[in-house]
C-alpha cells in the first residue's frame, strides 16, 4: 500500500511538473510572438523616420536659391504665384 501511495504521489508530481513546463512553454511562445510583432512595428517606424531624416538631409544639402525658396513657400506655407491656377480634387 505504501508503495502505491509513493508511486501515485510520484506520478502526480511528475504530471504537475510536466503541466508547469507545458504552460511555461506556451506562455514563452506567446510572449515571443508578441515581441516579434512589436519588433516588426518598430522596424517599420524606424524605416519611416529614416526616410524622413534622409529627406531633411537632402533639403539641407540643396542650394538656397530662388527655386528652393519657391518650393518651400508652396509646400510649407501654401503660397502660389499670382498667375498660378490651383485645382483641388481627389488625390486617389
């Protein structure tokens, strides 16, 4: 009878350890997937910001001439030449 109890306790302990390991592995895998998704989002943001930085560097390196001033006035301030006609529509 004592052997049966020890054996049963051993089996229960073994099953408990196996269950804890399975739950831990599943939890680890879920966290790994979550972090991989977050890394992908951050990588996308990094690429977007790097493109923006590259555009800003290009703007800084361009000569400060009349064409550049006109481009900035149009893009940033919304200004136009008096003879210019602006059409608004869908940009699809």
